[in-house]
C-alpha cells in the first residue's frame, strides 16, 4: 500500500496519493497506517503518517484543506473517524 505513496518525495504532496486516487483514498490509507501502529506497536510508518496528517489538516484544523475543497464531501471526513477516538494521540 505504501508503495503507491509519493507524498514524501520532492515532487509529492504530503497526504495525497495522486492520480487516479481520490483524497479520501489517501485518508483510508493513513487511517490504516494509524491502526497498524496502534495494533502492532511498530512506528515504521509514523513519520510519513504524521507529515501527511499535519499537511492535510487544513487552515482551520478540520481536514478540509484548500487543495481539496473542489471535490471534498462530508462523508470523506468520516472515513477514518474510528482512528481518532482519543486512544491514539500521536499527532503533536
């Protein structure tokens, strides 16, 4: 799954998978990586996940970044809600 991610490269945008993938699909990937950390204790992907989540949180900290407002729907935000239930406070 991470092999499709280039957001942590010089030409990439943190938190996005790029075409043909939608923003919510990247959100599903990072939600899975958060769950991976939580259930395994492995911090292998925490650096790229933290970078992605912080970059895509938006100016109002609401995960409605300006680079996605054209196609963002309310259901996109709810996709990973279970991963942010208070047990996983790894974001600064």
